[in-house]
């Protein structure tokens, strides 16, 4: 167990399923007290129950990260419950409507950026001041391999995840001398409900084609992404900030 996370307060958005749930469970296993923010009440309750069953500590606060008022309420709840915030995993996101650049609608394009980019910015806008009151902290934003490379048919998602890396780097240099580290992780194809919604699990043929895109010839696990987030938030990564770390089985190395 990293002593740097034992007893710390961790906020995880999008913690009701997939990578967010895996991260919330991992933070709790490392000894952190976890607050989960998500729009999915039932999924959030399931994540909290799983943490409590493993003798961890967790709370759920309903939050749509595209709403400034709800994000303000979420971070205020963290402050009111625990009095501090040490680490945050800004993971809430959407795949949005998959469409080429000219076929995307204005509404769907804006909605994807509202959640994936503006949502993470709003989280940092309120997380950072609370972290500063307790001497610093670590933030990890969940981008994607499509924050590093382009992909046809995913214009809005690709734009949102590229922008998130830029936002991460800006915040990293802004607060580097104030003991706040800000990094991003860039997952490849990970076995999650989001990937299932995209149809990647629809047949063995489609799944094998997705696996073949990665040099390791397999899909990633949510727990593997969570482990990367844990490391970036730990004292073992104390000299790491402004990084966009691929967790992708070699996808972007090709």
C-alpha cells in the first residue's frame, strides 16, 4: 500500500461503472476515503457498496459534470464531509454520437465537449482551490488514445480528448510550484460498458479486430487504467506533472 494514499481523500467522477468504478475501488484499497460523483445513482450506490463490503470508506454524490452548479456542489460536499481533497480522478465522460466531421450535429458536438472537456475543467476549477487549502494534491484527467491520435467517425470525441490534454498541461504548469500535480491518462480499447455500447463486444470478429489494433493483441482492463491513476496520484510520481500517459497496449507507439 502506498503510504501516500492511506487516509487521503479521493474524488472520482464517473465512478458508477467501467474505469471510474475500478479506480474508486483501487483508491479505497490503497486506503483513501473516496467520494464518487456520477449521474447514475444506482451504479454509484453499487460502487459504494462494493467499497464498504471490502472495509473501505466511500460516499456518493450525484453530479452531472457539465453543470457548474452540480460540480460546485460535489466539491463542496467533499469539503463538508472530509474537510480536504488530496487526489482527484476526473474520469466522467461520454463517447457522444459517433460521426464524421461534416456529419456531426452542433448539439451533439457541443454536448460531447461539455462533458469530456468542460466537465474536467469545471472539476479542476473547484478541486484546485480546495487542494490548495491543505497544501497541494494530485489530479488525473482521463483522456484517451484519441487525445493523441485521430480517428475517423469520432470527430467530437477526438476533439474533446485532445483538448483535455491541453487543459491538463496548462493546469500542470500553472500549479507546479504550488504542490499540485496534474496529469492525464490515455486509455486504449478497454473492456468497459462504453466499449460495449460502441459495439466492440458485439461479435468475436469485431472484438478480435479491436484487439488486433494493439501490439499486445488484447483489450485492456479497467483495473489496468486504475492502477495507472493510482501511481500518478501517489508519492512515487512526485516529479511527474503535465504528462499524457498512454495505457494502451502499445497502440500509439505504432
